[in-house]
């Protein structure tokens, strides 16, 4: 777990300091104290959400690491981890003074602290025996590879996480559906991801729910999604849901796992190498990872990053369940990402970079480590 925590810290520093165009000659603000005491929040929602989300994994995996080490003064260790996280956040904000492409603001460190606290709370919920005893047995969720995939599914489904329970918001969301264009690719993707959700729900809660419950839960989730700020739900998702429910009810679990594994691989290949049109020259390769996710629209990039993470984790998880071997599945996921990146060097209209390989490696490590934690318990 410590390794995962270190990887999280590395990714936070990378995302905060990208694109590393430091200008050390840039002067600090005339009144540094005024900057430190200026706690006025930004009004851009994407910045608020991004700064909170960025540090949730720090608090989550940091708390699990401390608990795994079984330290005598657990609460004191958690407080020290929180304090170090806040200091880390302030240091990143200070370093951003020397990045002309960044806008440094001390208030961001407070948002980062909120993210750390949320991460600690999530770790306490998922790993505290006292809390678990309060929760009904059917609703208990343990840290596992399935939990990771479900967590990414929730993140993908309900992005940007801002509920607006007003009639105006529902009206705008319904207008978005009416004016949307149906897409076969998106439709198949939604069918797959809803099937992933139904399988994970059954797997984690250990209950084969009736179709009436599945329908009610699905409709409830759609209503919640309609209330989300900037809801992008369209005809593709609405029409995919009935087929997903029918397939979940009709296909046995024996065949569902290989179906989801193969479908996830096909979706990954479709998104990364289709159409397979080769060219005579080699495309330029970008060695800096996450270049596409760290420039441009924060809203779009966060959504795209979560979606790609969900696809990769689905490939790794369902291949592991099919083969009954998480290490072999992790090796397959990493090798597949290398092959895809290699193909993109010769495909028309592709811009290959190291991002897919890095993401596949990190998700592979997460799946294997979480599986080890699950079997240890």
C-alpha cells in the first residue's frame, strides 16, 4: 500500500507542476504575506473540484498505509499525515510562482486539505470494523479490485459531481437528451458500462437482485444524473439501459465475465487504434505523460481521464476474473498498452505518447495490490 501512496504523491506533484516551464527569474509577489492570508475562494467550479479530487487519493491511501503498518498512535499518525499533506500542498503552490502557465493561490491548499480529509473518511468507512458493524451486511464494501472499478464507474457516471435539484436543471438536462445525436459506438459503450455496474454490484454485495430492483435502481441513478450540473446524458445512454438490464437478467454469470472482458478489450482497441489505417511515415512520440489531460478544458480532460481509467481497469479486472490470475491479467494489460502505443506510431491521425502505458502500469499495480489486501483479510 505504501508503494501506491508514493505513486499518488508523484502523480500529484507531476500534475501540479506540469508543464515544468520554470522561470526562476520571475519575482515573487511584493507582499507574500498578503498572498498567504488571502483565503478568498475561486469561483471557477472546475478548479474547486479538481483541487479537492487531486488530494483524495493522498488521504485515502495514506490512511490505509498507516493502518497497514499498525502504528501504536494511529490518530497521531493520521494527523501528522494530514499536516504533511497540507505542507506539501503549500509547497506546490509556492513552486507554482515560478511557472508562468500556472496561477498560484494559497486557497487551493485549503481545498487540497478538504480532499485529504475526504480521503481519510473514505478509508475509515471502508476499513473500520466499528463502522462496518453499523452498516447492514448487504451494504458493506471492502477494499478490493472490484471496489476500484466501481469507484471509477461512479466517478465517470456522475461527473462533474455538482447536483442541482431544481426544475430548471432538470429541464436543461431533458433538452440535452432531446437534442442529442444517437451514436452506435456510444450506445455500445453505455451497454457495456451498465453491465459492468450490475456485475460489480452483485459481486460486492453478494446478492443476485431481482430485475425489478435493478430497474428501480437504474431509473433512480438516471434521475440523479439529470440533476447534475452540465449533465451530458443523451439518447445513446437512455436507449442502452433497457438492453443492459435484459442482458444482465438473461446471461449467466459464467458467461458474463468473459463477455465483459472481451468487450472491454474491444472498446479499448476501438478508442485507441480504430480505424486501423496505416501510413508511410512514423508519427512523433510524446514522452511527457498526460500531456493531453493537463492542457485545455479542465471539465473535458477530467471526464476523459476518468473514462480511460475505467476502460483500463475493466480490462484488467475482468481478464483477471476470467483467468483467475491477477498478475497474468496485469501483465496482459501492460503488454496490450505497449502494443497499442506501438501501433499508434504508424496509424493515420494518431498522436502516440507514453500516457496509456503509464496508466496501464499504475492500474495493474493497483489491481494486484488490492487483490493482495483482499486475500490477506
